[in-house]
C-alpha cells in the first residue's frame, strides 16, 4: 500500500510540475495558443498585408475547426504598423504586454522586423517567417529568429547567372532602390556576375519616393545593356519598364521576389510582358493547373469575397508552418520545445510550390533556392524548378 501511495504521489507531483511549467509559458493555456503578426494594414504595403492576414486567418480557421494543436485553438492577433517601425514597436509592445503572444509570425517589412525583434527576444518570444528576404532575419544566428524566404542577395546571384546561361545575356545594368533592400540586390548581382567572369556595365539608383525614372533609363540605354537587374518593388518596376518601352528600348528585365506579384501584370499590362522575376511560393490563380490550388482559391473567395493574391498564399503557408511546428513540439508547448521542433526535420513542399524548408540548430534560414518566372500573356508562368548557386 505504501508503494502504491508513493507512486501515486510521484505521478501527481510530476503532473503538477508539468502544468506549472506550462502555466509559466506565456501565450499558452490549456485550450489556447496566441499567435501574433504585425502587418501594414494602412500604409504603402496594405495591398500585400491585407491578403496575408486573410491567408493566415483562413489556415487558422481550418486548424481550429479540426481540433486545433493538441487540443488548443490558435488565437491570431494582428496589429497594424502602417509600415512604420515606431508604430510597429508599439504594436509589438501591446501584443507582448496585453495579448501575451507565444510567437510572432509573418511580420511584413525589414525595418519593422528589426525594430520589434529586441522586445520579443527580451521576453523569449520567437520571431518566425517574416515577409522579407533580408539576411538580418536569420543573421547573426539567434535562438529565436527564423526566416523562410530566400534572401534577395541569393535570388539575384542565382538569377543573373541563369540569365547569362539560358537567355544569352551579355551586358548587364542595374537600377536599384537607394536603401538596404536595393543594396542587397546590387551585391547579389555583382557577386553572381563575378562568379562567371562578368561585371555590371552600368549602375544607377533612385530614392524610395521617386516617380520619374527617365534619367536612370537613359543612362542604362546609353550603356548598351541587353539585360537590366531590377532592385525595385512594384511602382518602381512599372515606372522603369514603362519608361524604357516609351524610349523604344527593350532589354530583358529580371527582378527579385519583391517584384513577383500579380499587381505587376495587372497594373503594367502589355508593357511588362516578358519580365522575369525570382520567387518561391507561386501566385495562386483561380484557374491554376492544380485542382488543389483551384479549390483553395475558390474557398478563399467564398470566405473573403475576393480572389486570392500571392500574399494570401504567403499568409496561409506561414500559419501552416507555425501549426506543423507546434504540432511537432507535442502537448507541452514551450518556446524551447517549439524551437527544437523547428530545427528537427524538413517541411515538405506544398500545393503552392514552396521549396522544402529545412532549419537546423546552426542554420535558421529555411531555404536559399529560388525559381524563375516570366510574365506570359498577362500571368506569371514558372519556367524553372529551384536553382541554387
């Protein structure tokens, strides 16, 4: 009898300790895990963030409807940064202090991510899968920061070599935004060309607020370049290509995933036909060749009353990666078990064509490879599988 009582006491003590540890884990209760995300719902990237938020919510709703993660429902808390680091910091403080989030996922923008990471790390909160290809999202190595997006540097380094080999490019120019994003594209282009014994024939930049690109285009045209590397996003990509067409200059153009969006061909029309861009996740067109994507797009439209965009797919993928990781972590979800689960095994490719994401204890970038797409007949068409340096 004494042995039985002793065993029961030990079991009870172990259970109490487990629940005590769980109770101390911020953002996790017996029936809920709180996930945060900072999006730009009122600023220049609202066209990206609103569908990203919808995509995340769609996947969270599906997960909760099927029982959640080990019996816990996911509560998604989204705050607006207006693409302003100061507002982003206030949003992060609110989510840490009031919402008690377990993790931050899918934050959009390098500057906002950089501003908010310190307050998260101070509270042992993971910052995962941000919507930016900046290397600072995983470098230097930190226990709590993980990136799933191939860096702009790697994308363009791969892209220029592919253009030279497969599209016969012999003379490259570059136009790039005068900030860290543009400099990453510049560095990638320079190093990629160096790998194959080439250099940039002309380099020209612009301020983030620029709307006139005639001087930059004239400079590149004068250099006789047959291929232009684009360190641009949407408005600047459209302005550069449109100006070149008006000047009667028709080189090949290649951009990073920052300009891989359905808004390019929707706004650019015939002028952007033939434009190349590097990317990972594909635009989920409602008439996609994949039945899974078509069905998903129809379900998305039924829920949100609009067709999905690329960032709808990004949001969905981010929420799913969080779910898969939390599920692997087991019933006793803690920051340590979550990080260990994220570093433990690869994540398989999904219906959107994502690469196989793989994180390790020494590498918190899940993927360095990219694919090439081209605008053909008003849509992005993927023309390669994943390429690597």
